C-alpha cells in the first residue's frame, strides 16, 4: 500500500509510540493529524516535524474516551485533508498498581483505563469507518501490549484493557472487511516517558528479555508501518517483545 498523498489520524500522537508512528507515516508521504489530550506542546512539535517531511500536519485536541469529541475530531481531520485512509489508535493510559494489591486497584482507575484504552479505539474506529471505506483501502492499527497477552503489566486493569483490545481488533477485522483492514501491534516494555518514574519496572522487563533491552518508540512505529502497508494483513496481533514471551 502506497501512502503517498494519503491521510492518517494518530491518537496520542504527540509523544512516544504515537509520535514515532506519525513521523514514519509522514516519511512515507502521508498527511498526518496528530491527536492529543493534554500534551499540546508535544503535539505541536510533532506536527512541526511532520511538516518538515514535506506533508501536511494538523494537531487536534480530543479525549478519545468521549464519543462526541472523537466524532468532531475525525470530521475535522477528514475535512482538512479531504480524505482519511489510516487510523493509528495509540492513545493510552495506565496506573502502576501491583497485581496482588487488589484494594489498590480503585474503581476510578478501572473506569478511566478502560475508557481510554478500549472505548477510545472503538469510538475512533467507528467514527472513521465511513471515511476509511471511501478510501478503498483503509487501515486501522491498534497499539495494544504484551500485557494483553500474558496478563503481566503495570496493573490488572491495564492488562485487561489491552487483552480486550486484542480481541476487539479481531472482531473489527471481520466486521469492516474487505474495505478496511484492522490489526494490532502488542509491544513488550517500551522506553517512553511513562517509565521515567518506574525505571525499576522497566529494568525487570529488560532482565527477562533475550535481547537485553526495551523497545524504543521507533521499534513499535516500524511495526505499525508494516501493518499499515501490508495489504494482506488483517486481524493480526503482532507481538513485539524482543523474545520476552519465548
């Protein structure tokens, strides 16, 4: 699939994996809308770097947990670019709570994690679907997590949300075919700003990894690009963990 002249929307595109995916899509010739919730400056920086690659960029604020905000955002992106061909659902949140600390997993955290990590990708995919169908070769890539496969991660709610997103990927791949392909990349530990205050968590992941390092946002962005461009991939959950699950 050639991305030259196509248009993409990347949620959580101001930082980390979302930023890396946005820049890789732009480098392939796609115009990119960069969604953010609170990271306005980071989103503006990403748009600047997108535009430096010779394509159009657009920063769009929206909380993906809000269906109304998502619908408005998608329509803004489609109107600005005149089309929408690719969606990358990268926005996410978590809380670091030991899995054995059941009382520490508060209901408010459960609700917010599921709203952003699971409802959000559904809302975005649903709102974007008419535009992606019109594209004739639409692609959705969900950024999930190895936690959704193994049940090990920052907290029980995060692992549950990502496991459900893996399953939803397969459901939407069936529901939206053949006009729209839907895939997921499920990375292990990724060295992003989430880990700035949790270096011990990251180091434990590295210690259990045959490659002896964490993934970088660029590593995950490369996998996102692979799933966008491969026209015969749908319903896949690509585990990208450096061999941690061997």
